[in-house]
């Protein structure tokens, strides 16, 4: 028998202001043979404020998510139309009902201001497993501290389960309202 962990959420929660949303121009996968569904990560397909409390919920329909085969060299890369200072990255993990173990458990976050030179800004970032319910409104918040990036890449990806698959539901980037800083902290 499968069981699901209950998630208690306090009343009156509000979405934090993280800065303006940054439009993602493209998303790609390396190796690039499993790109079906990648657009769902950046087009908001599964995100809705269904209960009107101001928090976006990710649904459970797998058609609104990306799921692919896991490999040790898997990289998921997001590209912006120009380099921008990033405050944060919100990540809704893979939320298909009874399949949340196909989500990302851990990954490194690397950025590139010029599109070719990479710097790891978060090593071993941990992503909570999704709820597997239509009320999944608690994305993982990865703070990026104003680092300037034209591209952001998830690498060294580890999944929650051992199925050989890995996926995400949605990713939203926020621009830093403060001045930019370089990946090396200057």
C-alpha cells in the first residue's frame, strides 16, 4: 500500500515579493534527446492560483511537467535574452500524483553571464519532494543574491527515487531589485 505524507500549511500565508519575474527565452537539456515537455517548465502551464490566496499551485497533470531519463551527466539549462541580476529561482518539483519520487532531490546551480564561462553559485542545493496534490503551492526557493546571469544551469542532478527518471514541474526566475554582483562575489 502506498501512503502520502500530509502537508500542514498555516493559514494566511502570502507569497513573498522576490523581485520582477524574468522571462526565460529558452530551455534545453544535455544530453538533448528528451526535450519533450521542457517548455512546460517555463510557460506556467500547470501553475494557477486555484484557491485565490495569492500563491501559485502546481497541478498534478504530467502533461504540464517535464520528465526524462536520468543520467550522471544530465544538465538542464535556462537562457535569458540578456544578462540580468537574479534574486531567486522558484522551483516546483515534479508533482504527478504518486510519482513525486521522479523529482530532483539535489543539484548544483551554475550561472554564466556570457553564455560560455560557468561558475557554480549553489553546490548541492536540496529540493523538497513535491506533494503530489493539486494544492502544491510551496516551491523550493533558491536565493541567488543578485548574481548576473544570461544562463542558469542545473547540473550534478540527483533524483528522489531510483526509477531512472527525473523531472520538474515549473521554474520561475526573479530579477534582483538591488545592484548586480558577479558570480565570484564582486
